[in-house]
C-alpha cells in the first residue's frame, strides 16, 4: 500500500504565536497504517517514534494520508532548524509543496 506520511513541527508561545512547518514523505508498505502505530525514521531522534494520529483515504483518488503526532520544537527558531534537518533525510519534502 502506498501512502503519504505527514508531520507538523510546531512551537507556540504568547510572544510568537503559532510557528509551524509540515514535512511529508511518500511511503510504501505491505502493512496498512492504523491509529497508534509508530513510525521509525532516520529523520527523527533515536527515541522519537511518532504515533499515527489519523489516516485519511480519499475515496475518489485513492490517496491515503497518514498524519503523525506533531513534533514540539523548543522555540520558534528550532522549527526552521528541525524542518531543514528533516529535509536532508531520504524522501522527506516540504509538506506544503506536494
């Protein structure tokens, strides 16, 4: 089954408001995604295995999108750093450039 993993990288504070970026990766597996499953990827830290929060299948196009739990950045600048670092890992793209 082919699907797209997406993950938000976010930080929020009263001073900055919400700062957020989205990364995505096309993925293929014989195991269909389900809520609660964890995905391990070189883009995340060793102990960061984000869980599936939602699975959306478009019945017209057949496109399946899997949203992983968001990554909480330490500050607004960290959002951009984590985003750029993630894009250096195999297959990850800017989620808004799909």
